[in-house]
C-alpha cells in the first residue's frame, strides 16, 4: 500500500512539493481544505503522515499548526525548506500577449508586484488558491487569462509556464514538517548526521524564568536554531516557548538538558527529533 | 494641521481602528496599498506617523514590518491590541435571507468557516480586502450579496451589520505599533505607568551566545514579554533576535542592561520604548 500523505491546499500546492522532497513521488498525496482536517485525518488513520508548513521567511511562523501540534500527539520526523517560486502559467496555446487577467491567491499576487507594475494592462484577480487558479483556467478553457502558481501545479494540470520566477523577493522560503502517524514513515533524509530537536515549554510568571530554562541548553553547548514566545491566553505573564536546537533526543547531553528543562519549566513536550533539512 | 497617519489597506481596515484607539478620531488617516509605501510616506514626510500590525495571535509576527523597522529609523511610540471581529455586512435594505454570496479577503473568509457551514447556500467569494469588499457592495448596489469586514468599514461606507462577530475563534487579536516620524505624536496612552521596550540584536555563531545576551536582562530582573529569532539570510548560524521586555529605556537598570547587551551582541538597535497597550 502506498503511503498516504495529507496536506492542506489543492493538488499542486507547495506542500505537495515538500512532500515530494521528503518522501519521493511514490506516495499518494491527499489534499484537505484546512490544517485542522489534515490533523484529524492523521488522527483517524485516514492518512499515514502529514506535511505541514511551519514558518515562512517573509510571513513568520504558522501559529495555527503549532496549536495543532500541541493538541495532537504526532511526532515531527523530518523537515525541509522549499523556495516559493511563483510562475506565470496559462493553458497551452495562450501566449503572453493574450493575457489580460491573472488569477492567484492574494498573497501570491502581492508577492509579484514588480511584474504587475511592469505590465500595467494586466489585471490581478484574487482567487482561493494558487494551484486552484491553474485548475480553474484549464477547466474553464480561458484564452485571455493566466495564473500564478508553482511549477508542480503547471505540471499536474498540464498548463504551460509562460514566465518563470516572477516573485519580487527570492528570499521566500517555507519550512515544512513531516509528521508521523501510526505507521513509521521512512524519510529520504534519514542518512543525515546533523539532527535537530523541536520542543515546546511553558514557564511560570517570574523574571528570569526563560533564562533559567535556556541554561539547560547553554550549559551543554547546545545551539539554538529557533526560539519564539507566545503568550498563554487568559494567563497573563505566562508564555509558551517554541525552541529548536541542534541535537538528537537520544544523545546523553540532550537527555540531561531535557531533564533540567523538565525541572525548570511548568510543562515540556518534545515535538520531535529529526535530521536537519536542506 | 491635523496629524496625518499612514496605514496599509482600505479605509475601514483594522489598522484604522487601531489608529483611532491610539490617537482618537481627530486625525487624517491615509491608506496605502502596501507596508513599503506606508514606511516610504513616513520617510518622505508625507505623513506624520504610521500604524502598522506587528503580530497576530493566530498568524504570528508580521516579519515584513520588522524588516521595514530595521531598514528605517523610526521609533515605536505606542502599541495597542485590536480584537479582530468579523461582521456580516450588507447595503441598507438587503436582508439576511437575500444573501447568496459573501465577499471578503480569503483570510477573513477562512476565519468564518462555522458561519458558512451553518449557511451552506451562501457562496464565499474571495476579494482583495475586507473593507474594500464593503465599498464594492455599496458602489455596485448589489442586492443579493454581503461582505465580511469590521464595524468601522460598515460605518464608513454606510452599510448595515446583519450579523455581528461571526468569526470562529474569538482569540483573534492583532497588535499594532504607532511609529513616530519627524513630528512628535501625542499618544493617548502616555499616562500609563508600565512601559515596554522593543529591541533587535544579532549574535555571532557560538553556542550560548543568546544565553549570554539574555543574561543582560535576567541579571536585572527585567521580564521578557516576547522573544523571536530569525535567521540572517546568507549567514548561516547567525540570527536576528527581536525582544520586548518590561522597562523604559531611560531607567537606570535598562541602561545597564543595554550596555551589557551592546557588548555581548554584534549589533543592537532599540526600536522604541512605549507605554504598555491594552
């Protein structure tokens, strides 16, 4: 049986590209309308694994997915970074000079403002989804419109890329996690030597409490690669901290750090230990 | 001369509501299509101040605005938190039973999924902007459509609220900063006693470097209210850290902390010291 991988979005979404990078193409990818449904499908064993975006270099962390990670008990087993490349896509036979309107998700349209400034006759039309806008073009057989989406979306819906990489900022990367459900998912990246561990903890209301918690890592020379705080709603002065650091959960120094962190925090959950992604 | 306040979005956007909370209604609010233009207008003295969103409880930090803060030299002089309340809005005379389609920004549509589940006959139609969708309804005199937007937008465009607060999650707050340009902006909140300071620093590549930097605050019992890391592009293992803490820049212990932090970081910029917002 092929591995069933859930993700949010339409077929051709960047999450699907991440799934391909993490697990190869020999899987069955299953799109869901919302992140909540991606997690629910994994919990009810309709899927074997899930690929979720966790942060973007321009937009920051996807808090909603951190919340889902906290509310479920899945483990992060791999990560990867995908460069978000926006392409101008149209049905076969439609030339650039024919294009009057371009459909895409508003976030994607707003990331290609230089293109629209250079082509003022082309109208931006907001649509629900980047890949979905390509599907709509093909389905409606539009001859004067294009879409902005990934090259994967162009492939899936057999559309043509008219202009590659029309995004304003090339430093647009999204980091994805691969989550394990009730079956072990072999990741392509398991041969890597450098491991990362992600965890979340809360501290009580006292100055220096974060500092004491971080000493658990600093005293063992464990390098942080991400830290982020989030206020606990309804509990002023208490915070959730999301921390990533270099090290594998099984390592002795990591075990010792976790021991101290468990002592000094109110609540600690290790979200996963996984090979560092590209 | 009335204070000119720049913000991103259409008239009626949540940023305008934040501007009202921070400065009262006796100002001239000037909408801009992008955050970059909001900052440019402040730099070229077309506006006296700007109101920008910096983080949302569901979506996380607005990294783009942190970037603009770094690239310009404005000071944060106040903050406020706005609860994001989505209302179903229609032109006067249009009743709920007449509504077949609802226009709004896709993010707003996605935050009202329970409403659409309960009303399956109503179609979601993505639009560029929440407030802009109300303006369009009124301009086009649509009699079978509604929009999802703020109550401020309903007021400005003289539309009616048919259903209040149809958002799925009430814990949806956005934090806004008021930025000072070349003229002192009197903030409504200056009488507050509790001050916050926001700063950004970078550290070099060494385990424990963040820990040493945070000791500057912890050794003076200064309470962190936010910490967030962001990788420096092209410089692996070097990070920008955004930190907010309770304290005023002029306080002696804060001055001492900044002195140590300047020594232990590679780069430090105080973004502002301001009364804690609601």
